[in-house]
C-alpha cells in the first residue's frame, strides 16, 4: 500500500475528478466516494503494470518510504 498524492476537483455538475500528482492518470465519479474508488482502481492498475527499471517504478519505490500525502478538496 502506498500513500500517493492526488488532487480532487469538484465539477460544476457536482461530480468529482481525481488527478494523480505523480502518474498521468485522471478519472471521475458521480460522488466523492465513487471518484475516490475509481482513483484507487486506476492507480492500482497503473502500479501493477510498472516494471523495475521504469522511471515511474523508481519514483514509486522512493515514495514507499515517504509519508507525504496531500489532498486538495
């Protein structure tokens, strides 16, 4: 499990957009809970596809020892 920084944006229609601050991932949900779940699923899928030696893999490994998490609501 990783603590990854994300940005949450509330849209004009009341839905939410989740943007990863590290990986190139954007997802949405009709509710905050749905958006967070969609964000978790998207990040998990992305992480599962990383291979040792990839730049993003190395970033992820450096974050494994970090406790820095930020969320903008």
